[in-house]
């Protein structure tokens, strides 16, 4: 594809993304490229990179464009201009020629003329705009991070590296590095996870033998550490209560060496069904799936019988904005209000499965105190049979934990991972 054709395709993709506001942009993009097989891998990367750059700078682009209609084509054009393109270069890309976007009209040209020669940031921008935060979230994040908030939000606006977890059922980290090197990918050990490898940028590793054989799984280093905090060991009985497609279930199975029992639970049958192929590829055979339904008698039958229960709760996902920049555009204050009682209810239900001396592990990929520490504090008031296991005691790895305090708290700026929170709670009576 020519550069102009790539820009036209990026506009088309952005139109589809903005037309499906309830779907994650990566899922929309996958469908977009699946229906356009003629777009090669390099072109797909260039097109999606352009769209993601617009999504990461959406509020700032809107500020620059002001009252001008913020159409996908004008947003793409503005992103090019604010990255250093000349207006003549942008006009050439919008030539209307074969496979190129139609020419800029008079109103679009006037809007772009006002921002030519500028860069994306400007000191007059409101803080929430400059940091790409919804207005209602700024006070919450300011209270949490204080003077480090700009650095944290800047890290959340950067593309995430490609993190992988080595499947210990298939090999070790050096074997996985060698296998990836044979495919042409240079992977480096992650900073905290002893099973993690990292490659800069997005790479098509899922088509290679290392992935296809089950030797590696794609998983953020922070997510790997959440699974490690469960402290699952061979022979244990473990529940992954909000298992989804099974990413942490796979990590737990590796830690347990395929010995003991894992029950992967979820309220979505399609999500549980989606885990089957991943489990099979990984060589996991100590996992059973359970669909959670209203009036579920399984809970009563299994009450107080599990050593570990992981609750990776549904949350705002504010810690994953590096990978999902569109999520910050969709997030509303009402979403948080709806999630908080749901998280509390999930905890109240899952705790019944924990035996005396067993542990309930609560995790989110959120940066918000309401979903994290405050949720744990409220749970302990409702369930005095549980007590916090401080991070220094709960931390399962040889090196020191990434942060101090009672809970694991990871952020992109401090740790180079997605934002994660994990609390370990032990049933004492």
C-alpha cells in the first residue's frame, strides 16, 4: 500500500471504531482486517498504529480542532500535522487519487491551517485534556498519584511492549528465548516475573511454533504477578472465580505442575468455551470449567473446600489504557458506580469457597482506590473471619516485591507493567 492508501485505510478503520462505541477497538480492528485479507502484515501495522495514535491523543486533538467537526478524516489529518507533517504533505496524502482519501474541503483546510506548525501538547490545555483523562476522573487520580500523576498518565499513553509468559509445563525461560530467537524475535527477561519475556512493539508471534506449541502465552508481566500472588502449589484445590478466557488459569496450572485441581468459573459460557483451545495447547489437564448461574447449588456443595480462590474482578480497566486507549473514551462515572456493588457482591459470593487457613486473592486492573483498597476495607468489615496477609508475607518470589505496603500495586510508570492491584486475604476462623 502507498502511504496515502494507508492513511485512507486508517480513516476507514477509525470510522468503524467510532461506529461501535461499545466494542473494544482491538476487536473491531481484528474484524476489519479479517475482512480485508489483501492488506499485508506491514500495512496492517501501519494502519492500526495510525488509528491507535489518534485514540491515544483523542482529547488533545479535539482541543486543537475546537469547534470544527471532528470527523475521523479530520482527526487523522490533524494527528499527521501535529506530528510534524507539513500542510502540503497532508494535502498530498488526501489527493483523491487511486486508493487515497478524498481531498480536504475548505472547512477542513481552515481547521488544519490553525494548527500547522504546532505540536500535540500546549501549555493552555486543561490538565485532564493534556493527560487524556475524563474530567470526572482527574480528582480521583490526582488524589492517588499526586505530583507523579503526569508521569503515570504519560506512561499509560505509550504503547505497551509484548509480554509473554513461559509455560512451565512445556519448558523454561531460556528454552523459550531460544525458540523465539529461531523465529527472529529477540526477547528479554522481564524485570519481576521469573517466567516472563518481553519484546518491544507488537509482533506476530501467534503464528510461530513457540506459541503454537504452547511454550509461550501472551500475558502482561503484571498479570503474571497477580497469578503468582495466589501462591498456588502442586496438589492444591484452586478456584479462578472470574476466569474469562483463562489467562490466569493457565498460569496457575503451570505453577501447580498440572497436579491438584483448578476450577475455572465464569458467568459467560462463550468465555469459558474460548479457554478450551488455550488449555489444550498448553498441555493443561487439571482444570475443570464451571458456568456460574443464579441459584447455583455448586457453591453450597463446595463451600469451605478450596485452598485458594482468585477473584480477578470486573473493573474500569484504567490500568490497561496502554493497550486499550479507546477504553478511556468510553468510561463514564456511571460505569464505576455500577461496578462497585458488583465487585462487592462477587467477593461476598466467592469467599464462601475458602477453607479455614485458605486464601482469597482479590485483583483488579484498575488504578482507582474505590475499586481496590476501599473495596478490601469494606469486605473485611463484612467478613471479619478474613485478615490481610501483608505483601511482604504473601509475596511468593525470591526477589523483593515491587512495592511496599500491604497490597501489590503496579503501574506502568513505576514498574513497566499494566496497572494492577492485588490483595491477599486469609480466612482465620
